[in-house]
């Protein structure tokens, strides 16, 4: 196969050679190895389909098959890929000049769209603009005008990609800003939720609103309980607010009847009396408010809220 006795084809081409050479026809660097049982391995160009052998020096190549329309006789024997391409370009230029049309045959015209597609593929494979130009110029039948058109398309395509990249970057930044905002807002909400809230204690809403509107209430003096000696003198549960005020103390308007007895609620601390046989409970505003229970007979000072159960301790 090799015409030049100086070179022998490498029978088994090492895998990394596909990266160290390029297609001797189109210059494309995207090559694959074709392993043959009956002869030396060949490299195949994924862009133009050219097949070629590589010499044992790893540099010189020998064309085995090439795209139709190529001036084959100018690239016979072993040569370096760059020299081979230069040789072909010269022949093609001569063809274009019309001087040696008969000797090499007129290459088939190439559609500009095909050149554009090939240029895009070469560009996407990582070839530089100049490299793409060289490859396109080496394609038989491609005119300089077509090459320029294809390169202009790459430019427009690249500009479009850059513009798209710009907007993607803007969109990503906006998403980031929104995410940061959400994180901060969630963090604040979490903090607010983790702050002890009186709602968790099951206290009446009237108390809660009072606590919420005037945190000074938390600084009220503690309810002072004075227990009295039981003497067996039990009182009946009052049926009217006036009776309740009379029996327990405080103003009539601050007492309301409940299922178990009476509830006292005032914005001003007062002293109340809890008769024998009845029990009371009042909220204590510590870090977590709790109910404090007390059994009568007892006197309670500094009371703003008191539940009285007429039936005694529940
Ligand atoms: Zn090629």
C-alpha cells in the first residue's frame, strides 16, 4: 500500500495517536481508529470520512480513501497531514483558476449550507476560528466566498450564544437574590417561632391580648396567697355577678359565670377572697406562663385573672 519505501504503516495504531494527528484532507481533529484483520489499522475522519494509514513514526500519513471530487493523484504516497492539505489546496486553486481543469477534474460544488453545518460542528468540537477556516478552505469545491459566509454564520451563532449566556447569567443572579431573600425571611420567621409565645400555654385570649399589648404586665408583683384555717363554713356558688362580687370581692362588672363557677378579669390588680370548699387558679407569667392552683379558704392579693371552681378542687 505504501509507495514510499522509507515509511511503513503502523499495523496497530496506539489509541492516543488519534489526538496527535489530524485529517490530512479537512484538518478535522476528530478521528477514530478502524482496526482491520487483514491489514494495518487506519484512522477515519469523523468529519469528512477520509481513511488513512499512519507511518510508524506516528507523523506521516497515507491516504486510503477520500471523499469524491478530491484530486487524488496530488496526495499519493506518504506525507505530513499539513503538507498534504497544502498540496490539495494548490491543486484546487489551480482548478478554480481553470488552468488545469482537465488534469485533476472539477471538484463537485459544495452547498453553502453544508459548509455552515460543518463549520458549526468543527467549532463546537473546540476548533478555533482560524482552524475552522483552514479546514473549510481544504474542502474540495468550497469557494472562498462560501468559506467567508460560513465563518460569518459562526460569528452570528457565537454572538447569539453569548447573548443567551448573558441573559442566563442575569436570570441566575435574580434567582439567587430571590433565594437569599427567602432564606433571610424564613430565618426571621424561624426565630420568631422559636421565641416563647404565650399562645402555647392555653391561656384565655383576654389574657393573651393584655400580655401582648402591655408587656409591663409581666412585671406585675406576684399574686400573694394567704391561706386561712378551714372552719367548715362553706358558701353556696353565687348565681349573679353582684353576688359573686359580694362573696369574692372585686367589682361586679369584672365577674362572669362559667360552667364550673366564676371568672374574674381586671386590668388592675385586686385582692379577692376564695371561700372554703372552692378552688381557684390564676396565671403566673414566668418565662412560660402556667396556671397556679389554690384551694380555699384563702385571700389572694395582686389578682388580675382568677378562675373559681365552686365545686372545690378539680
Ligand atoms: Zn476529514
